[in-house]
């Protein structure tokens, strides 16, 4: 069991395309934010750096849009807080009521809409301001506190925008690299050099990320219209090739494998040279394997000058379909708010303001099911201890010799580089990376200059651990939700999509690719969630027979998807079209 866990961790820590580029950019931005915070004395620099982890995405366009959107949202919230502060500054009960109401609202929006983690960040900013009023019950100081709260978000977001405009990963470059990787992986799989798990992992990424990049290319006119349309089709065809290669791995290998692999490598080479793939001259026009035929057809379409088919855009509403009928969203908001208020009352009652990080932790750790809560509690505690260790090392061994902010920036860059590398991994480890950075920054960035006071470091670590414990107790004892509910829902979605895929594979290949991508993503998520079942308490965990049946159902759906894919025929001769 232990060896299996370690093997998964090592696999999740392995490099992949874009991981290093994304990691050093996040780390450098955190170092720059440290410089800005120390220079202009912006408080809670750790929160500013923490926000960077959430808005820095895989390409510059998405990161910039998210950063600007967050600044606009927080600016609106701060303006609303100006009036709220005037109403509550002299009334602690009113202040607490405002904190609870705003927290419930934005945590609900974060859980039930596409706002996602940004909802928790906005709730955190509001809570930070309102709790700060207890220590600055003067109008002018309260106004300054609001300004600092706005700067805590606006300053890092300004850095993100400027940084991405200068050295960000351009969406076209990222998109083309992803197409090249797919074609190279397909070639390696056809040659027997890539395991089936690698194909599944790539397919599980779906096409949603590429579709986002295509939107940025179109919205900001980063490429000519003709290039945009071809890239739109290339996303379809490259994913189609991987699907067919996976189906071929489940069938009898054909004599065409070497030629198909060479064609995939040639197409990847052409893309790397900045040009469309050239039309490949296949030695035979007729083949006897449906999967091999599918690969050939997709390769020919990739090089074709004809008007390409496009991937149909999937319309996603802002709110979840069951936002108003599913009580889970409200329960998540209530539980996270209750945990945050409880932490606030605890450190206020014992007059231990140093552990205020307990309340902050509640806003960055709101989850859904009990299994997910336990899993990510473990990740957060491990990450907190690792981050605290690095923070203590910096404070004890290096801080006494730091004579400039530059030395502090180097320390922040080094640890945030490690944290970003972990955070960019799979769901199995990503939360640990966020917590490494959060704990380290809270300990290291105590004031506006070198500080070796270990009591502050102790208080902040105690606060983080207290917040995690409170979140665990609240989420596992109040309205506990078994992850099996989500697993069963996803299994039904997969079943429905498989039926749709069977119809679309003969009618509309573009829609079929979109559907297949959705199935692959759902399969990856259902495997992850099903793995959390064993972490749940015995009274919440389903019976052993149910677990066994669900495991068999997942395996069966995986086999049905991989064996059929987009194939429309059997082993009869198929003309190359």
C-alpha cells in the first residue's frame, strides 16, 4: 500500500510539458510581489502571493483576463464595503452579521457557479476587512484598511497583467505545443513505446483547455481568421487521432502501424516548424482495420486545404443547472462560514490575534464531500509542515544575514518554485503545493523587513492547523456528504454520453469528438472520486458489495469507451476519404 502511494506521488511529481515554464513564472511573480509589498508596505503579502497561484493559468491570455476580472470584482466589493463599514464600525454584532451574510453569499457563488475559487477569495477579503475593524475602530483608519485590502489583490493582479504581457506564455504557442505532443504521443504509442496509461492521461485532459485558448486567439485577434479556423480543426483531428490509437491498442495490431507513426511524426515536425502538416502519401488507399482507417482519415483531414469542420462550442451557463435545487451548495457555504466564524470567535475570545490564519484557512479550504475533505486535510497538513519547515530554516539560518529585500526575494522564489511545481500536479497532490507556499509565506513575510521572531511563525502555523482541524470537524460531522453520490451521478453522465457518442460517430464527427472528450474527462474524475471512498468513515462509506459493483461498472464503461471510440465500422475494407 505504502509503495503504491509513493509510486503515485513520484509519478505526479514528474515533469510534463509546460510545468517548468509555469512554475518559474509563478515563483518569480511571488518574488516580485514580495518586493512590492516590502517597498510600499502592503500588509498580508502572503495573501497577495496566494492569489497569484490561482490566477496564473497555462497561457497569458487566460491569466490576464482572470486578473482583470478579479480586480473589477474586488473593486466593486470594496466600494460596497465603504458603506458597510460606516454602518458596522461601532457595532460588533452588526459587523459579525455582515461577515456571515457576505461569506454565505460568495461561498455559495463559488460552489454553485463558474466563479469557483474566486468566490472564496472575495469572501476572504471581506472577512479580513471586517475583522480588522475590531482593531481600528476609527473612520480614517478603517478607510485605510479598505485601501490596503484592495491593494492586497490589485497589486499582485497588476503584476500578473504586466508580467504576462511581457513574458507570458502566448496561447498560440501553448496550443501548437499541445498539438505536437498529441501527435508525438500517438506516434510513440503506434510504435509500442508509450504505455496505455499515457494515452488515457492525455485524453483525460479533453479539449476544453484548447477551446479556451482558441477563444482568446479569436477575441484578441492574435492570429488571422484562416489560421484560427485551421487550429480549431487541428484540435479536433489531433484528439481524434489519439482516440483511434487507443482503440487500435485494444484491437489486433496492423501492418500499417509504422507508416501511421511516421505520418504522425511528420505532422508534428511540420507544426514545430510553424507550418501546416504536408499531405502524407500513404502506400495503400484501402485498409482492413477501422481504427487504422480512422487515424489515416484524421491525418489527411489535418493536412487538407478544404474547409475544416469545427468543434461545436459547448454552452456552459454561469450557474450550475441545480444551483437552486441542490442543497449541497448551500450546505458548503454554511459549513465553511460556520468554521470561519468559529475560528474568529476562538482567537478573539482567547485574545490570540496571531492565529488569525485559522480563519483565512477556512476560506481557502472549503470542500464538498467527506472523502475529499479528509484527503485534502492530509495534503494541507503535510504541505503546512513542509512550508513551516522551510520558513523556520529561512528565519533561523538565513534571515539574520539578509541585508536587503533581494535576498528575501531569492528565498521566496526558491520555495514558491517548489510549491508551484507541486501545485501544478494532479488532484492527488496539488493542494499540498498551495499549502507549502501559504505556510512558508505566512511565516517568512511577517512585516516589512527582516524578522526572526519565531513566535510569529509559531502562531501562524498554529492558526493554519487550527483552521484545518475545525474544517475537518465541521465538514465530517455536519451534513456529511459521501463522495459516492457524485460518483453515481458521473457514472450516469458517462452512460448517457456513450449513447450519444454512438449516434454522433456516424452523423457528426466534430460533435462526436466533443462528446468523447467529455467522456474521457468524466472517467478521469470518477476514478479520482471513487478512490476517495476508502477515506470516508465506516458509517458513511457504502457497503463492500456496492464498492465492488461500482469498481466493475467503472471498468466496464472504460472498456466500452476505449473499444468503440469514434469507430463507425468493423473490420471490413474502408476507403480512405
